[in-house]
């Protein structure tokens, strides 16, 4: 009998998979996304509440005279009004950004609200600007108007994307 070579058998590897690190990574990812989702929620800020005020979602409650809304439309056109559009404190005005008129209007409104607050003996909370870009406005107009808020040192402004029916009609008519 000849010596036949022995069959070489392969080692059987352990078929168990260690999932400890996978569980750790999953736990960290879940924790991270939960923390980010909580921190990304914008806080609602309630401002001074006098006898005549308006409460607007995501902005809070403000005196109607403090509200100054800027509607952005195509080709750099802007329409502004004070107070609520249903009961405007002054007639809506149309501006073009290139003419630098909007800056003067923002400064005028800021001074008007400051003077009113001083005369009424009320806390100085200042003007609240609501910026509403339409679907037809471009990103550059939005950046420019936010820059104007920084130049005028307007602390309370908000960018809102929902238009009322009256505001849509106002944009369509001009």
C-alpha cells in the first residue's frame, strides 16, 4: 500500500457575526438625528402684547403698527405695506431694488415705529419686518433684502413663504 496523501480539510470559520459595533454606530446615528431635529426647530418668539396686536404663525404676537411686510416679486419688484393688509395703516407701495428706495423706506418705517413707541411710553421692541418671497422672485432679491435688514439694523425680521389671498391679488394687480 502506498502512502496516499491525506486530504486537506479547510478550517471551518466561525459563522457568527459580531454586531456590537453596528449597534453602537446605529445608536450614535439615531441620537445625532434626534438632537439635530430638536435643535432645528425655530422657537416661537412672543413680542410685546399691547391692546391691538396680531398673532402670526412662526413670528409671534406683535402690535399691528410694528408690522412692515415686504412682498418680493419677479424682476426685483417689491411691494410694501404697514400693519395688516386687510386694515393697512398706509397704502401699499411699489419699489424696485435698484433705485435704493427700499432702504430709505425701511429706515423711515424703523424711525416711525421708534417715535411711536417713545411717545406711547412703551418698551422699545422696534419694527417687525415680514419678508415674503413669491414663487417668481429670485434668490438674489431675497439676499439683497436680508442685507438691507442688516444695514438698517432691523433685529426682528422673518422670511415667510405663505401668501394670503389678498397678497396674491396685490401682486397680480401690480
